[in-house]
């Protein structure tokens, strides 16, 4: 299996614009405006936590040597937020069984993205598990809240809106252009932190020997 292709399902090139499209589709519909802002808040919080963990490590060296932890896996965390909720929205008109299956598929996809990060040696096991838990907890709380407050009525979007939420991610997946998020965060970490260069995984381990 080509793990580089699989891991791209969690890349910012795909997920950030797709999350924005999801927000726009929701906010343009009167009944789902509140849902749109809740989605934006959720995605923003998870993204901020991921970035903060990476900046804390690269800029100040805050990590866990015993766990080989340098920050949450962003690909995994954002996948566990985006894909289950996207599939929930796409299947909002379907039966409860189909909705449950679609959300479950979203989490499976997020798990596979996380596994791909291990296969290409981009993250440690602890970082992938932490990212998966972070994203899953966020999306589960979001979906549970929607179920209690409004059921799936407000999630029943127009066919045009649903089409855009399928087409845009599909087009982005075909670009193959990876977002330079890691290098950007490295520059920010050096600017904000006291170090002259980004702290690395090698630094985390060698400083104890």
C-alpha cells in the first residue's frame, strides 16, 4: 500500500479548505448557522491544541522522552475531527444505522491515517494515539451534543451543499501538494522561543546521555 497517499487524507492541504467549505455550506443555511459556528469552534480548538503542542516542543523542548512524544499528530487529530463529521453530514438523511456506520467509517479512516504516519516514520506511536484520542473526543462530544439538542434535522443540507462537500475534498486529494505546516511551525517556534533552531526528536533523546 502507498502510505504517502493514505497519509494525504490527513494533510492540511485537504482538511483546512474542506473544513472551511463545510463551514460555509452550514452557515449559508438558516437552520444550520449555529451548527456552523460550533463546527468552526471545534476544528479551531483541536487545531490550536495540536499547534501549541508542536510549538512547545520545537520552541522550548517540552516533550516526553519516555513516550517519544514531541506533540500531537496533526494529521491524525484533524482526521478524527473532520472525516466522521463530514460523513455524518453526508448521511444525515439516512437511517440511524447508516449514520452510525458512516461515522464509524470516519473513525476507521482517521485510524488508518494515523497508522500511515507510523509507516512513513513521521510520528511515534504515542503521538498518533494522542492525536487520535484528541480528535475523537472532540468529534464525539460534538456529535453527542447535536444528537441531544437537535437530532439530525439541522444537519440535513441541500443537495448542492452536499455535492460541494464531496467535490472539494475529492479535488484537493488529487492535487498531491503537501502543506508546509511543519516548516512554518518551525519558523514560528524559533521566532517565539529562546532556541536558535527548532528542537528535534534527536535532541529530545540525546540530551539525556
